[in-house]
C-alpha cells in the first residue's frame, strides 16, 4: 500500500472543503481534525448541541456533493 499522498487527490479534497459554507467548514474540521465533541464545539461557538449536529450533518452532505460534482454551483466560481 502506497502511503504517499496523491497531490491531485489532495487538491480535489481541498477544493471540496473550501466550497462548504464557513460555519459548516469550521464545525467539520473541529469534529474531524481536532476531534472535538459536539458539546465542546457548542460551548466554544455559543451554539446549541443540536445546531452543531445539524451543521455537521449538512457539512458532510455538502462535502460529499462537492466531491461528486465539483461544478454543481458553477456560477459561484466567478
């Protein structure tokens, strides 16, 4: 198994992540990268735990959609 990152794949992931709305992206990264709980994120952001859960779910959906179709919102590119 090759553990060397594929530059093109990393760029594709980064582009998909950048297309997620800012608040959703911050919560996505806090959960996935920083390994914070929903309660920790809620406390830091002032949101409710339920709101954090909803935003994380939306971020997953948007990230997945962006990966599958990077030009879904083609008019936002300009």
